C-alpha cells in the first residue's frame, strides 16, 4: 500500500494491522491501524510512529515520499508502544532529528529507550514550531488516555493530529470517514471511547472547552487509530454527548448462569423492561465485554445477574464487574439479580459495585434454586419498573 496524501504535502505513512484482536483486554474484532503522518516543508516532520514490528512497512512508505534521513522533527504525541515503538529505528536513520514531546513524554520515552544521545524539545499547550509554510501548535491532552498525551495542530490547514482522541480500532483500506460511512465511523469510535476513554469524561469536557476558548477550528481531525475525520463536527458532537453520559431510554441486562435459573430471571426482566424501554441483553461468556460496555455507555439502566458461588458472584461475572468498575460509567440505575442454593451473596457484591459507581440502586431480586412461575412474574414486574425508570431520562 502506498503513502496517501491527505492534504497537500501531508502524507499518511501508517500501517494496517489486520490480525490484531486484543488491545489491553479490549476485544477488537476488526483489527487496528497505527497512523503516522509525514509533513513535507522546510523542516520535514514525522508525527508519531507505529508498533516496532511494522517499522519496515512504515519506513518503506516514507521512502516513497522523501529520504527518511532528512527528517528534522519526530513528534511523539504519546509514549505507548503502538505509537512510539519505531522511534529507535527512526533515530538510527534520522540521526539528527529532534524528538518533540511533553515533559512526561520525555520521561516515559527515556524509561522505555536509551535516549541519552537524543535531542528533545519539550512543549506545553500553546507552544509552536514554525516548520516553513506551516506552524505546528501543541495541545497537552493529559490522561487522554495517559499523562504524557498531546495533540499536534497544523494551524494553516486547521488539521488536528489528535493521537488517541477521536480514534477507532478498525483495520480498513479506507482512510476517511465518508469512505466507510460517517455513521459507521461513529459506531467504531463509540466502541473505542466506551472501552478506553469512558473514565475520562470530565477531562474530555474540559479539553473541549479549552479548545473552544483557544478559538481553534478544525477542517480535519487525523487520529492515530482508524479513519481520518473530514466531518470533524460529527465526532466532536459525539464526544460531547458521551462525556456528559447522555442516556437513552435503554436497559442493558448482563448475566451468567450455571443451571439456567439466572438466565430465566434475566429473560423475565427483559420481557418486562421491553414494555417501557429499549432492551439489550448479554451473556458474559458469550459476548465481548467491549460490546457490552459500548451499550452501557448511553444506557440509563443496567441489570446484572449472577448465581451465587462460594458466597459471592460467579467468577465470569466478577471479571465483568471489575472491567466495568474500571471504566466508571455514570448516571445509571442499577439492578442486581440472581439465584442461589443454600446461601446468597452474589447480589450483595453486585450492589457494592453499583454503590461505588454511585448508581441509583434498586432493591435486588434473588431466587432460591429454580424460579417458580410466581417468581418469574415478580421478575417481569421488576423489569417493568426498571423500564419505567429508564424512560425518565
């Protein structure tokens, strides 16, 4: 695949990783891209690199545009190895290139690599570098999603090279949002946001406000994962909505089961909730956690069910609870349900997580052994009530 000129003298020189299926435990069913961008000007600039194993592929793309030894600046927007893994290889070729990053970025890079003889230029929000006809301005993006993150803004083109922000994990030959469909691109961006950036909603709101206060306008947003946004207003609107946890009239039911009792309760709750709200139901061991969290992002109500095992939750549900707790969803209603044999305990543990997340917690529903018809009717009624509360968004 050849480099792609996304703007005059600005080239995509990244790679497509068709085979990747796991990113920090986040299942990515369509692979990934690692985007790097080459800017040709008086001072030749490379923005980000790629995973180390893809270095030969990236360098061949660069060679189709310029001699890589001529690169003057390498912008490291983020320390993580999917973006900086080829820095050592690049420095062996572009020996005189200056590394541009944040202070925390320099610290992180020098922990990963032997950078004793590297020249660094440390930048903060508002700092600029004139590279010729173009001016690069830098925006610190702390904790989006690491402390070192930043973005690079090309002022003359109104181009934001946003690194992880506004990204998507999807491997595709299409490079732009309208080529795969803007709605399709938003779908993949939502999955990415829900499983990586959800805990940082307050920081995202502050960053969007800061961008507005700085008067920055975007004609294009080019992240380091996924497609490039030629319709940047769509993804910015979506980020604002997701950061505010704007909820739909939707109930998400998540469960696991040993002898089908908890599954029967889940189905009864779903039937009741469906009379008042949209319902999505997931089995913890059969459905991807990333898909579940994407639905939870904008759901008003969550019902989590587990059989009791050893006086606590069934281990697969415990794993899901840990995953969800780390992502810190907000503004939700929580319902715990389940079945038990001689002693309960699962719903107490589920409620404890709900309380830590500051959910509005409903009275739990627990059934001994196999649910009777009357108990399933009770579960149906609980579902109706859950749906009613979800509709009051």
